[in-house]
C-alpha cells in the first residue's frame, strides 16, 4: 500500500478526536485519542496526518501540544515520519489481519457463526419442490440465470419494498458470497482501488484481495458511518468499486438512513464508482419502525449492484442468493459464472420460491425469536460483564461489543477452552486492528446464551488476571 496515499485534514481529524480534551496532559489525551481511532479502524493505516499547526488550530491547542502528541504516537508505534514527507499512521508491530474462519463449531456454544436454524415449514417446502421436479426433469436442469418462477418471486419482493424490479434484472447465485465474488471478478482489475468498511464481512474482503484490488477502508461503528469521512474517501480515491453493508452492518449492526444512502450513491456517481450493496440480513429488522429504502432506489445509471440471499432468513443450508442489476450486466455475470459454475440446484430454487410466497409470516416468526435472543444476550452481558460497551442492534444477527482492554484474540482462545466459540474483532479488520472488539451472534436460544455469557465472563476474568505487557503508558 502506498504510504500517504490517503490524507485526513485537521478539521476532520479534530472532529473524530472530539474537541473537549479534558485529560491532563493534553498531548497525551490527543495521542491516545488518535491511537484509538487507528486501532478501531476509523483512521486507516498509512493515512497521512495533518500538519501539526493545522491540527492544533482545529483543536484550539498550541502547536507544542500536537508536536508532543505526535511524538508519543511515534514512540508507541502508531506514527511513522520521513523528513519532507510528513507523518502517517501505522500499527505497533503491524502485520496482516487474520483469524480463524467463521465456520460453525458444533463442539462448543457457537456465538461465532451468524447462522440461524431452519425455519418451520422448510421441510414442507422441500417436499413440494420435489413434487414439482416432474415438470423439470425432462430438461437438462441447468438454469444459468435462475428459474423463471424464482426470479419473479425475488423481483416481486423488491417491488414490495418500493424498488421497481423486473425478473430480467435478477441473476440467481449459490448464496450471497457467490454473488459478491462474481461481481468483483467482473468489475475489478488488479491494482484497482476498492473501498470497504472496517470492520466488515471478512469473506468479501478475501474476494477483493484475490482479485488483486488495492483495498482502502472507511470506518464504521455501532453508531454508524461518519458521512463526511465516507464521502471524502470517494473524492480522494475515486475507487473503481465499493462494497458496503448498509442494513444492520456486519459486524457492527449499524443501519444507514435514507439521506445517507442517497448521499453515498450521489458521491459514487461523481467519483465513477460502482457499488456492491450487501443486503444479506435486510429482512431481519427486529425493532419496529420504517426501514430505509434499498440503496438501489437512489441509483439512476445502473451502478448499484444489490446482493441478497435466503440463508439468513430461511436457512444457511438453502444455498440460494441473487444479484439485482441491469439485464445487460446480468448477462455478463452469467458469462463470468460459467468459468466455475453452471447453475444453482433446481430443488433448492423451487424450495426458495415456495418459501418466498410466505415471506411475511416467516419473517415475523424469525424476528420474534431473534428479539428474544438478542434481549437475553444484552441483559446477560450487562449483568455479568458490565464494563463491556455495546449498542443494542436494531436488527440483524450479531452484536458488536467493545472490551475494556485490547485482548480480543486472547479472549477468543480462552473462550474456546471454556466451551464458547466467538469471533474476535481482528477477523473483521483489513489491517490487524480491532483487538478491543468481539462479535457475538444471537442465533442461540436465551438459556444457551445465558450459559455462554457465564462462560465468557470466566474466560475474561482469566485473561485480565494475566500480566499484560504494554508500551509505555499505552493502556493505563
């Protein structure tokens, strides 16, 4: 990654820091605030920081204060400088982000895989699908674009959500990740800048890297996106493509509102950027209230590619997803698909078609159960781990928790020993950040979640009882 390719001005950095620096000395408060922004991904690594005098003016402090703050950041490994080139953000002992795959663990209480159990009625729908096979077995069984009846059902659901859509705009895939990978294969050339959130869904990040894209990041928290920063990223980098999760973002749970969606699409248009919008959990709005329109509702020139799936609503084992795009792009995606895959299962497509006909009832039941699970998890965390901070997500399948200390990887390992499978924050980061966060799926029933939190509390007590090696007063 080219050093200093990304810049942040004094006004924006001051706003991210916050202007009320009450800790003494002020330089240490400013240094810690900037290091926190780097660690949680809101200021990406290799970002050139503003000149000392510019940040001092924006914060209303002396230049000597910012000089001392930058010195502290250098001493603690968060800042690198070169004569005549300025200073840019780095990580102490930086390495590539990593972690264990987000795969289910049947040996432990699984809070890592965001995959709910199958809904009631799945087996009945599958039996109806098998009964319908007689109408299909006379052909070859290949449906390059998807079964017509399924494409009609998916298009109809978009119309119900307020987005005019025809079946010709739908390409059926083997799950949402399949659709994301196809789009990246089609739209990205090696070396193209690709914008992603941090934290984000790690398998999409892997797809971007396999395409040879130059990954650039924008921060998102449980409170949402800093839109000034997001729009500035489009202006600075003019990325070829951006991958966003505006609906109950994975892993933070944030929900982008209508005005923010419109602003992102407008800025993408000006930058010449295409958008992959992942709607994998869009149907899982737990709390009541009007939901934002699909981001594609703000699209005027076919640059928004929407990816959907039935996995999170119906069952992960039903490998049916789709891409909503223009008919010409659907044809190009179908051609790309032929390199590795010819068609989705006819039985699965028929099953999904039957379930989509009953989506409102199924959705209401799924949401009812998720609400019980979510509320049980949040109550248990507040009771057993009161020092952990989180925002209760209004939908989706996961909760993003901030720990008092940056020990997520160690906690994940300790939790495994205590019989809980969880997902440490660095799995969701592009650059080794997010050690102060954990993601927990609330797909288990309340009694299991209560047991899991008891075990997590024991694991956390075990971790914090160990002596921690720190750089200077970094974690004081």
